[in-house]
C-alpha cells in the first residue's frame, strides 16, 4: 500500500513523533510511506526540500504563508480557510503520487485549506483516515470543550463560549460556518475511517456527524518501548543538583494555566522539601518558587526517557486530554502518575500505577503526592511498566492501522466496481 500522512509537524511534539514512528513501521512491513508536513524542529530551507522529497517527504508552504494564515484566522475567525496556494500545490503532489490512503493527523496549524483538500479527496474517491488527536475535526472550532461544558457540536455549533480557543479570534465567531463545512466535506468522502486515540474521544466522535460517514474505531496512541523504558538517570539528577530529593515531574509543550501552571506553583509552595521539574516552554516573566526547576522543551525522546526515569512521580493537572501521551511515557519508564479523573486520563492510570483525582483539587493532589512519597516509587514501578506494555504496544497499534487501511482499500475497490 502507499500511505500519505499529513500532519502539522514532523519528528517533534507527540503527533510529530507518532507520524515518524508510523512511517518507520509501515516501511518495515513493506508498505510505501509518504509524509507531508509544515515544519519540524529546524526550518526547512528551499535547497533542503529536494532532499526531503527524495526521502518521501513533502514540505507544505512556507513560514511566511503560515504567518499570513494565522493573521487571517484571527481577523476572520476562520481556521483552515487560507493557504490556498500551498494547498493547491499539495493537491498536485497527491495527484502525482496517487496514494491508496491519505491519513490526516493535526491540520489546524495555519498551513492548510481543509475544505479545498477534503473536496479534492472526496471528488477523487481517495480513502481517508482521520486520527483524532484532539476534538477539532468534529467541532466548529474547539480542540477541547469539557471545561466549558459545551456540547452543542452534537447538533451544530452556534455561539462559542470560548473565543480564545482554536483559533483565537479577535472579532468574529464563525464556529457555525466551520461546523457546517466540516460536516459537508467529510460527508462527501465515501471511504472514511475515524480513529480516536482513546475510548473517551472515540465515544465523543460517535455522538458527532462523523459517525454517519464510516468506520469509527479506537486505536490507542502507542509508546516506543525501545526508547521509553527505565533508564539510568543519575547523571540527570547530578546535572540538576537534585541529589536524593523527591522529584515531581510534569511535561508540557508550552506551560499555561490550561496545563495547570498555577496549580503547580501552589503545590511547589506547599511541598517546599520536594523538587519540581517542569519541562516545556514558559513565559520568562513568570516567577517560580526556588524548588521549581524549568527545563526547556525536549524534542529528543531518549533525553525525555531519562527525565521520566529520574522522577519519583509524574503529576498532570490538565483536565482535558484526548490521550495524555506524556503520562503514558512516564508510566513506561516506571514512574507512577497522578492525574485528574477527566476525559481520557482515567484510561492511562491502571491498577497500582498511581492515582486519579476528581476535579482539580490541589489538596487531593497534595495528599496523593505524599502517599507516593511514603510508599516509594518502587511500590508502583512494575505495575506501571506492565500496564503500558499491555495496552500501548507500538506493534499491535500499528497492525490495527494497517487493518483499517486494508479495509478502506477493499471498500473503495467495491465502490469503483459498482
């Protein structure tokens, strides 16, 4: 089979690493794998695009185009309606490559005209797989909505309660138009599979217009156990001057209140005898307690595995996660986790793997942290490793994707015959 994946990023962040790993596995099984993406860790220069093309990679648009798209989105309130030239070039690339499957990951990063792409895929009867890394594909404009208790996307978005959601809009609320357009263009695709990365988001999708369009199935995000495993990390503790102190870890691409930054600061003030490691980008103006050590965003998975292994407990205060890959990665490294008991997070923390806390009660988080501290990391580690290996195996998850691809290709062949 020839599979084309389209994602905002490649190699970096959780979806970029998923795209890379799926590409590698597909090629290992003898399939052709192509990837189209907008950016990676280092900018792709014009002369490098030819080398990327020879690897089966197509770079969508330019940095300038993405800036224009982002500005247009904020002015108009529409996301994924611009980058017309870049999208038309991508369509010409698809037309030339003739993939059996186009697999969409995250596409709401100011680099693609979604309606134009979906219209082309539908008109040419190309089989499409959509992975729901968040909720954006079936809502008007939101990547998440549970905190706002907004479920109008089930029947049709009207007035959005959160104009700071994706995309942030300065003037106009266009969620109704975006919801209608998604329903229209996804509805025109004859061979569509919708993959949720957790039971939670899969069940949500089955309440949306996507349920009418084809297969809806859960395939968990996987963990690469060759990378994320118990790793010698004494050098990390020494380099950070941690010693034998109790270490509380949390990771985010960008730290903000939605990821629980305020709560982390309050917990650090209460647990002054513990060290907090926060990995990710953060506004330099934010003042942190002395026992919080900020580590810039890490894109190297082996370095991340060392950080996970160095911690005594992983704490996530985020209330909205379609999966929560950093939690699963920490568990795979033998580090117990404490999370909110909302969205997909309850699926990650198995028996004796840590704790889930109702709501975002800092007192309950505080008590659970003390419980892990008293029992010790070793009490949980074996359970954590066993649970992740049972549920989040890369080999079994990729095989599930291959079965979906094969089914869609078979269904398309029948449609073409008719």
